[in-house]
C-alpha cells in the first residue's frame, strides 16, 4: 500500500508584488516548479535608457531540472513579455490559450536566440494536465484580451488558485466571459491559497462596462468632424475591436501605425478574435486622399505602449503623421503609474502641436482589473484559507487585505509578499520562510542584465553634471610628467568662459601626479583614485557639481636608439617590420601602455 505523504509546497514571487507589471510566480510542489506567467514592466523615470525590466530568475538556474513549464494567463506584456529571455535560460514547455500562445510565439519569434523554440501547448478551460503529484486545470476570466485564463494547481493539500488579471463584467461576450459556475466549483473543492489580482483594489465604484466603453468611443467618433488619431495598447484586443467597430459605424477608414499593432492585429484576425469588414483598413497613402472626417489613425509604439509613439508624432518626428489644429488625439488606454510623467509631457506636446486631446479615463473607468466589489466576489467564490494579493503596489496589496478581512478572512492568513519571499507550507499551515535574492534585470538594446546600479548612477550623474576628462603622459622611470594635463569637459561647464577653472584643474592634477611619482612605491590605481578625489573636491568647491571624472594617464619609457650593424636587409618578417616602423615614428620613444580608467 502506498504511503500517503503530504505535499511540500513553496510559493516565490519573482515580480508582480509591490510593483505594477512583471508578473512571475514560482510554485514548488514536491520538487516540481510551476512558473505562473513571465512578464515585464516598463521602466520607472529614473532608469535612464532602459527599455524594459524583467524578473531576475538567478535562483531558478540552480533548480532548472525541476521546472515543469510556464503557464501563461493572457497575452499582455506584463504576462508574456519576459518569456523570450526566460527561454534563453530554460527550454521548458509553455502552456496557454490559443491566442496567448500565438502572441507568445510572436514575442519569441522576434528574439533571434530563441526564435526556433516551438514547445508550445494550447490549453482551454476543459484541459487537465497531470504532473505526478499535481494536476493543472484552467478557468475562463474576463480581461481586455480574449481567452484569458486562471490557473489551478490541484495538490494533496488543497487547490492553489492563480487568477491572473481579471474583472467581472456581465456584458462580456464570447471569449471574454467569465465562467461563474466553474469558479463556484473550484471554491467548493477547497482552495488552500488564492493568488489574486490587486491592481484595481483602489477602485471603489463600479468599473465601466465594456458595452458602455464601446458606446463612448462611437459617440466620440460621431461628434468629431476632423481626423482622429487614437492611441491604444496593441495587445488590448477588446479596445482595438471597439475602435474598429466605431470607425465602421461612423464611415471612417482605419490606418494602423506601429509594427507591434500590425503583427498583433494580424494574429488576432487570423484566429477570428478581431473582426473587421473588408476595405476598412487602408494605408497612409490612401488615407491622404480622403477627407479628414473619413480617417482614423490607430497608433501604438514599441511593445505596444502608445505614449512614446504619440510623443514622436507631437514633436514632428514622424514622417507619415503630421498633426494639425483640426486633429483629435484620443487616448483610449490608462497609462501605468511609471508613465505618468511622460503622459503629462506628451499631452503638453500634443497641445503645442495644435491638436485637441481627449483621455478616455477622464470620463470613464476603463480598467481591465477587478474593483473592490469584484475582488470580494472572487474571494466569496473561492473561499480560500490563505490569500496572497498580487499585481500591484504595496498600498493596493494592503487594500486587498482589508477587503479580505471584510469577507471573513483573518488578517494573519493574508501574506503581503515581497520579491524573493518564500511562502512555505508546513503541517498544513503557511508561513513566511527563507528569502531568496531577487532583483530586477534591465534590458537595454540587445543587452540583458549588463546594466546595473553603478551604470545607472553614472548615467544619472552624466545627465545632471556632465563628464570631466583628464589626459596626461608620464615617465615613471624618471619620475616626471612628460606632457601637461589636458582637460576635456562635456555637459559640465562652458569651457571658453571657464578657462581659469580649467587651468587651476590642470595645475591641481599636475601636482597630484607629481606627488605620486615622488613616492617610493608607485601604484596606478592609487594615482587615479587620488586624481579623482582631489579633483572632485576642488570642482565641487568651485561649482557645487559632481561630474563624472575620468583620468587617462599614459606612460612612456626612454630607450636608446637601436644601432643596426648588420648589412643584411630586415623587414622580411612582419614583426621585425612593425618594430622598425614603431621605432622610426617614436624616435627612440616607445609607448609601452595606456593606463586609463
């Protein structure tokens, strides 16, 4: 008879808690690791030059053989955006609905290192997958993209339920509808832990129904006589469909602007998730031949964020779209908190370009996330023993905990997790166990994780105080400076009006170098550090600024001229020829090494 052994369960968030986006959670059950979502987030304002931020999964590299797969809930970037980078390290199966898998394939295809990966598996609410001690099932939820799924891990200890992004909307249709009976069934089976969306925990009123949002967009189109430029997130399939429907209803043609948008819409149309009559989608060349009131331009930017693309248009840098005083820029998305500063700057730029600007969020609450009533309804469906609020800043997670208390879940059974916290089950009870080191991985161009805090600090300093470069040449053997230090500055001071400062800086560097040369023991790193510290102190006293100081110290040695007594010609060997040319150019002086930071 097989002995019954209780499951050993651990839950570790790698993102998605105390922040917006970057959803990724690892659930370990008896040495098997299930990855729930694998998303990215857009950078905060202080992350200069960073394109996106993905989770740091270094911990998982020591447990790679335990990963059973990645289970995706939906096709937005906050759930699938980091998948190409994850697959570079872990070639494991990927599970998701048909549309989610196709969008994930699109993301993977655009990454050269994993574009041939094809271990994708389509699932639906009727799918059951057995992994030894765990059975994985799925349930339908409502979000702004079709075929959004929640995930259930059935264990011997009880069900672990991951909602992903969700809301309740009784007017939702087809692939957007939540299966309420399935939610009730899962709750009746017994839920040990509920990992539930908290992004809308601050929304006290009812979210606007998608039916009403569609009518609002159509009314906007009907009541504006000029050209309309619409900003939307490419992967918000529901919103894109509403825009297309409004254009058809008001006899407008639509131009798609943005490669991401075209790829996503093509994928959704191929699967029948976006429906648009023939002839509605036209090129920009065709649109230029029509009257303004017959045209809608649908805009998204890189990775689906429309604000940067709208900013390019507002500044006149888009070769195809030029704004005029009769244009309306209609922004139908609610930008993330990280983009609030950019939102204000873009809005100002759009007004300066002469356009009218309208935000859908000014009149409606178009959130795709559960409001307070929705969150409590999910809690009542699931009746969990423990709750782990996810997807949101700390204030939202805490608000979710308050809502849970109101429906009878004790506060001590609610865990407000941080990245790397390990929620561990022992003797049927969850507690916060060990903590693993989990940070952020920065994506800058093709670089993955090669940008750290020091680089970001230097970028910030460069943007604020500029750079100060010192170049000098020394003869270490004879303990003397061969050439007086030369100063180059960019972004620090205007050199022509600060010649005295430049001269004093050169004098100081010359003095510091000579003092180091006069020491019995000479050390390159000590010399450069001395130059940095003393020059930094001097410049701050003079200007109250801290530029990046880069000392470049070169060394030459004196050598006697080499007399060649041989009558034979040399230079047949490449190395001999190189030596001869180098000696001739330097007239007996040979540059041995450049010592630069």
